[in-house]
């Protein structure tokens, strides 16, 4: 009898991308509606507390809900400073809760003095994204920081309306960018590698030029070649300082937007 040669079949290798769902991500997304609802409730608390402690003769409008988004920015900055990452459960909840506040204003179901609608909240969210998109496109900033800015824009748009929100979100971002630049210079000085990092600033300018002329993928590819030499910064911290600093400036100079609440 002739022996039959049996050729073993190759064992199927498990693909790294096997199509499985990221359980942690799904759980975070499931939390977003509930946390957003809590933030909206906190906005009502903020409005109520402001009304109870404000002087009856005060000409300043009730900005209680804005205190809530400021606290959200502080929490995001603390987490970013600790873990170099801002979680989706916080940033996306801020975005969604801002949309909900705007929607309540549109339906005349609001409990606060805000006048921006759902559309204004979307515009504020979009302005927040646009401000940081160039740095996101070249990989110079994380998605969490961008979503943090979008959450701020969402609430500012929902409360003040898009006409006030557009310059407010932009100037708050500009203040954060200045603070971030100062932070970076201080860290470079402490590490005694100012010359090397200043050359990186020049390269970032070239990356942004490539972004405009050749698109995001080419700019990101060019930037990634220098990633090993980058100084890692928790950008959520200077963004938060910029947000709070700009709002404080408006408050101290009596330049906060105001209107008659009927």
C-alpha cells in the first residue's frame, strides 16, 4: 500500500484588525447622553445659584451656566495635565450638552438667560474645531484637545448666540495659543534646548504651508518624521487658561455680552 503524503493546511492567522468593537470606546459613548443630561441640570443649578446670590440691583445678567462650562474646562485641563489625554466622556458630553441647551432655547423651554439656539451651538462647535484643525491635521495636537475646544464653543454658542460666540471662541483660542507659546518657551528654557526647538517652530510653519498646498496627509507625514524630537505638552492646560482668562477679562471690564431677558 502506498503511503499517502498528508500536507498540513496552514493555520489561519488572526488578523490584528479583526473587526471587533472597542469595548472601552462603546462604554464611553454610552455614558455621553447621561453625562450631558447631568451637565444641563448643572446649568440650571448654576443659573439658580447665581440668581440667589446676585444683588437685586446688579445690572449684570445671570451667567450661571457659563460657570458650569468653565468648571468643565478646568476638569479637562487637570486630566490632560495628569494623563496627557482628555477623555471622550467629558469632551463629547460638553459638546452634546451645549447642543441640548441650544435646542431648549429654540423650543422656549429654557430655564436660563441664554439666547443662542441649536444652530448657534453648532456654529460655536464648528468654530472651535476650525481654530485647531491645522494643528490637528499635522499631528501637533491630540483629538481630545480639539474636542475640548469644541465643547467650549458649543456652550458659548448656545448661551450667547452665534454673533457673540464667533469672536468669543476665537479670542479665547488666541489667548490659549499665547499661553501655550509661553509654556513651551519655559519648558524649552528649563530643558536647555531652545535652539533645537525653535528650529522645530520653523518646521511647523513649513508643515502648515504643506497642509495648504498638498493636503493634510502630506503635512502629517512630514511632521511625523520629527515626532521623536517633539516636546510633549498637555495643550488642554493652556487652552483652559486662555478660556478662563478671556472670560475673566470680559467680566472685569464689564464687556460681557448682555441683553434684556423678557
